């Protein structure tokens, strides 16, 4: 889970995340992230997206579904096809008592691939996910102050 407080209104933060084109801005360059879904990009519950990423030089395709969408409050995506046996990512947005927004990312995932997956998780997957969220924290801090 990753939590970040931002000094801007919740509606502003949610609007940034609700625009699927901003996912490229939030993804580190070393993943060579590319949205394959042709524009205009769908929004809201039921939207499906296709992506291409590179993990340690290996090109991977990924398809996700927005399976829950509450404007201004939360949305979640789940992997339909991709590198994980299970991937479910929930984004929550809450008002802070003294103004601003608390954004919480919760990711539930399972690697799969048996013993090889367990070894990969121990060696680099968990660390890469931490690096991805650290990059995202920096981008958001730069964007929203």
C-alpha cells in the first residue's frame, strides 16, 4: 500500500488520475510504458485498456479493466491479461481535515510461475514495484506541490 498527501483539492487529484493518458506520466521511463488502446481513451467502469511495457528488457503486453469507479472517491483496475497471476489495484481519494487530498494505492497481486515466480518476486518484482511507487510519489509531488 502507498499513501500520499497532496495539498490540492480531491477533485483535482481525482481528475488527473481519471484521465488514462496520465498513466504514462506516472510510470517510470525504464518501463517504456505505452498505451496501445486507440484514442479516444475510454473512461469509467467497464473501460478496458491495452498497454505494452518492458520489464528488464522483456516486452510484455497487459490488458486491464476498470472494475469499479466512484467519481471523486475511488476506482480500481484488474488485470485481464498480463504478467501476473492476479493484479487488482485500488486508488482511493479522501479529503484531509485541514485541506488537501490523501491518495491511497492498494495493490493485491500474485506472481504465479511457481518456484520461478517466487524467486523472481524475492529478487526483483517487489523491489521494482516499490521503485514504481516511489517514482509516482515524486511525479505527484512535483505536479501538485
